[in-house]
C-alpha cells in the first residue's frame, strides 16, 4: 500500500498540467515541493530494495533518485546511497536515477556486467557512459556495447573495442607463449645436426636470451624439453671441441714427424749435392731415422723410397763428373735466373746491352740443362725480360722524338721564371736522355739536346737559388709563428693542431727543393719539441685513441675472417653474408684514424679479407643470375603453351621461385627483372585477351537483357487491349527464358533479375487493368441495354403506361452500340425483340408475365453466387442458404475435378441480364449494385514502372 501511495503521487505529478502549456501558466508562480521527510526516503529505499518486479523496481529507483537529488547535503546523499547494497537496486538506480552525478557514483559501485553495459549504452551523460565502459571487463558485455552503441558515442565504442582487443591478447598470450616455446625447443633440438659447432654455439646464446623472456611462463614439459636439448647440445659441443683439439694435436705431431723426416732427407740431399759420401754423417742420419716414430703406411713408403733413392745416388759415383757439371750449370742458371728476376722487377731503366748479354748466358745454361724442369722458369723470366727490353726501347724512341718539344718548353719556362715547371721539365729531360742512353737508341738530336741541357743548367741553378732565398724567408716566418704559438700557450688541442699545421708547412717548403739552413731548422725543431712536450697529454690521448681504433680495426678484420672460415658455403645464408659485408664496410668507415705505420697494413688486410668474402659471393651472384635466366627461358617457353590454365599455373609457380641471394649491379638486376616481367606479362596477356572477349560477351548478353527489360517497361507504360498486352507478355517471357541461359556479369545479375520481375509484374498489372477496364465497359454497356430492355418489358406488362414508339426504341438501341461478345449481344437482341413483341402481342406479354416470378428467384440465386464469388457479404437471412449452396456446389465441383468450384463471373452476369423480366426488388438491386461496383475497377493513378 505504501508503495502504491508513492506511485499514485508520482502518477498525479505526471498527469499534472505542464508548466509550459501556456504563457499564462508560465507566468504563474510555481508551488514549491513539499519538504522532504526522512521517513519518506526510508520508505522509498525499503520499497526499492524489496521490489521483485523489474518495472516496479525501476519506478521506485526513479522516484528515490529524484528525492535524493533534492537533498542539499552531499554527505547525506552519499550515506543514503551507501545504504543501498542490493545489486538489483543499485543497477536500477544507476540506470534510472535522474541526477547525473548520483548515477556516476552508483556506476562506480556496480559489479553487474549487464547493468554496466546498459549504463554505457543508455546513459544520456557521456562521462557516465565512459565511466561505465571503464568498469566493464567481460567479453559478452563489451561485445554488446560494440554492437549496439553505433555512432552515438565513438569514445565508448573505441574504448570497448580496445578492451576487447586486450582481452583477446590476454587470451591469446598462453598460446603465443606455447608456440614460441615449441619453436625455441625445435630450434634447440636442431642445433649441432650439421656440425656447424661454432655458429650453433652462438645461436644457442641467442636462443637462451629469447628463452629467458618466456621460460618462466612456459609449460613444465616444454621447459624440461628445452633444458634437455640444451644439455645435449652442450655435451655434443664439448665432445666435438675436444675431438677437434685432439685432431689438431695429432696433426701437429704428424707435421713434426714429417718435418723431421724431411730434414733428414735434406741432409742426405746436401751430401748428394756435395758429390761425396760422408760415412759418419750417413750413420748419424740412419740412427736418427730409426729413432723416429713411423708415419702412416703411404707417407712412410714415400719417405723410405726417397731415402733409398738418395742412398743409391750417394753410392753411385760413376756419373759424378756429369752430375757436377750439371750442378754447376744449374747453379749458374739459378744465378742468372735470380739476376733476370731482379732486372724484371727493377723500377729503373735497364742497360740494354748488359741485359742482352745476361740473356745470352741464360740461354746457354738452358741449352746445357736441356730437359731439366728448372729451365722452364728461367725461360719464362727470360721471355719477360726480352719483352720489357722491347717495350723500353719503344718507349725510349718515343721519348727521344719528343725531346725537342720539351726542350723548347723548358726554355720558355726559364725565360718566364717558372721554376717549379722548369725544374720538372729539366728532370724529365734528364730522365729521358738517361733512358735513351741506356736503351742504346741515341742519335744526333739526343746529343744536341744533352748539350743544350748542360747550357741551361746554370740558369736553372740561379732560379733555384732565388727559390732557396724565398724558402729561407718562409722558414723564418714559420719560426716566428711557432715562437708566437709557444708564447700564446693556447689550449692543448688547438696548440697541437696548429703545431701539426706548421710542421706540415715546413715539410712543404722542404719538398720545394730548397735546402734549409741548419740554424733555422734547429730553432724550429727546438721550439716544436717544447710545444710538443706541453701537448704531450693531448697527444698521448690522441695516440691512445688511435691505438683503440687500430684494435677495433684488427677485431673487425678478425671477426670477418672468422665468419669466412666458419661459414659452410654449401648452406650459406647469402643475404646475411651480404648484409654482413655492408655492415662491416660501414663499421670500418666509422672507425677513426690509426697510427700511420699500421694504417696501410690494416687496410691491406681488410681489403684482402673482403676479397676473400667477395669470391664466393661473386660465384653465388653468377649462379643466381644463371638461375634467373633459366626461369626467364622457361617462362618464355610458356607464352604459346596450351592449355592456358596450365601455363598460368606454371608461370605463377615460377614467379614464386624467383628470388635473389646475392644481388648483382642494380642495372643488371633491373634489366633481368624487366625481362622476367615481360615474359610473365606475355603469358598473362593471353588470359587478359580471353577475359576481354568473355567480358564483351557478358556485356552483350547484359545489353540484350536490359533491352528486353526496357521493352517490358515500355509495354507496361503503353496502352492496349487485354489480348495485345497478353500477347506481348508471352512474347517477352519467351525471349527472357531464351536469354536467361546466357551468362551476364555476376554483379549485375541480381539487379537485372529484379528489374525484369518488376517490369513483368508491371506488364501483368497493365494487362489486368486492361481486362478490368474492358469488363467495366462491358458491364456499363450491359447496364444501359438492361435499362432499355427493362423499360420496354415494364411497358409491355403494364398496359396503363403510354405506348412506346418502336422506331424510337430501335434508334435508342442502335445508339447504345454492340457488345464485344457477339453471343451475348445476340441474346440481348433477342431479349429486346421479345419485349417489343410483347408490346403488341398479348400472348407474348402473357409469356413474359409467366416468367416474372421464376426470373426473380433465379436472380436471387445468381446474386448470391456473385456475392460469394466477389467476397461480398450477403444479408443475414441468406446466410444458411449461402452456406448450403457453397457446400453443395463444392461437393459437386470437387466430384467433377474442377479447380474453381464457383465458376467465373462472366456466365453469372450473362445469366443475370438474360433472366428477364424480373420483379422490381430494391434490396436485390442494391446487392447487385455492390457486386457490379466490386467487378468494375476504379481509375488507377499513373505510376512509373520501376527500372
């Protein structure tokens, strides 16, 4: 009862007149609400927490929230809200409380996911919706919010999707950890299978780093599996390392024994070369030979055979003289060969006649040692020396011919006082004359040039003296600058840089050729030494930096060498090697300067190592290019391949096989890629042509169907008789069924079918409308003929009326026109003829009167049938007759197998109009008028046929 009282009060408030109902009401003072009683709040809170029905609880929540909002004290409101602990009551308050701030407080206390979802969806305040979505954590509620919020609150929608993504990530995290752990286990189990122990040991460290990130979250079974794989590899790695060390030790021991055997053989060879046998030395060699541990059978047999050979040669002294002669010849040949090699490698011009004599002696020694292998190398060197002599003579002759021009230029330079260029020309002319003299191709011009050169020497020396004086002036200025530098005492880094610049300028002056005065040199060097001593900390730091750079260079070279040595070139990661090469070059360029004495050696080592790496890369580059050319050839062979589907599939497979291990020059890669793409495009062009033809066919079929739809729409919009429209409909349907088997674009098929259905339906409706119009016209014409016939029949039956003029009747009948149905028109003509005959013939009139009642009953039945057929209600007194008639006729028609138990309206109307004369019955006439209205169509508004 208490709750009903509060609800009644709320209903009364709701039904009260609105404050904005009229201007006068708006101007009237409002009555303040009654004071809020704590007892009322307690009763409302009790009703809210005890309500079981959802509607009742929601109404109580609205009322209670409105009353709480009236409390002025925030503390009182919070205390009241804190007293509500029932989850359903909290949820209802959070949804229906009118005060937004109270709803926000209640949302913060909600734990029900459906209630929070409803708040996020329905709360009118955006801050409350966002607070609700922040507290939602269940997938179902978040999916509901995403599904229903739409574009009303994009922030809530985005936050809900973000939370769903986080939930999905949390749910997928165990699976990801499991997959990653399985992958790491599999990779750890594959370690050591190929015997690349150094690479696999480094890879294990990388795997350990990855395992440390996920190991604690992986399953115990996978942790055990990984640990077993790791332990297995470590044991195998240690075993392989120990085996490699043992093999290396055995190899070193084997090499030492081999060297010992070779040393003994060398001593025997020395005795053989001496030409006499030293018994004591031979005995010592035999004792040492027997003391050595034997080698493998094959190598031991080789050394034993060599020993026996040398012993036999020592024992055989029959050919000692010849051997000594050949030995002397061989020694001379070796001496000549060394001299020839020295001349070949000498950078200075050769004295041709001496070199030619040396060649003659070397040829004599080769003739003496005919067939000796040592002569081959000597002959090769002799050929190289002869080639160099010919080249030198040719160069000497060319320079001899240019001596005159250079001499003239030298005179010009001396006249102009250009010492540097003149000095260079003088030195060049001297070198050319020396070359001509050494090559033995001097002539009169060269002799005159030499004489003229001696005459110009004093003039050159005079210029050099002036240059020396200028150099002394420069050195004096440098001494002054370095003294000023010492006096200024700038920062160490700046002082060291300036000192280096001054020393470089001193060296440039020295390189000009002017000899320095020792006093100036000592003065400059002493001052430089003092500045250098003061800059020693900076120089030492710079030297340390250069040393560190040198260490970095050495480590980079060593790292690159290890990569080359440890790489299995049969299974190399070529992309990684190319990347390593590029990274190494960048790292080398990033390293700072090193000590000058180490720079060239380090650069040679680095570039030599890069060449070692480049050789297999170049081989792989050529192999990859050959592979790509083979793919191009295979694709070009598929251009004319049949069937096309097989060629396309093979082309796609070849495209997937295309890959680059080591890239060639960009121009070459681009060219070969264009060739491959051109070949692939040629294959796909066939498909494009076929698709184009198919598309043209589809478009043609689509055009024919659209034309058919347009024809149907045009026919539906036009006019015509029922027969014409029906014929047009049948013809269009036949064409549509014929075109329906032809394919059209799939995206247009649905819309095209819908258009055809709409156009066909419009044409069917147009035909039905024409039929209804024709039927209405026929009924109207029948009604006019019926009225004339009835008037004549009444005149024939009622003698009190004025007689009718038959000629006037015939004229009026002719003016009504004829019906379309010829049989019905003849029947109506016969009816009019009987009525006209009854006007003058009593017997005919009596016959009409006799049929009057019979026709009245007949028309009652016909009207009932027409009402049943048209669905018009019959008067209540005819309900039983209507039911009996329907049942009887239904049984009769079903027995005959007819689909329409009541027949058509045309025959019934024909019988109605021919059942005359009939008594005048206003009720029956009204019922028949309703039937005629139902059968006569109303004018239809013009509507456009849908496309």
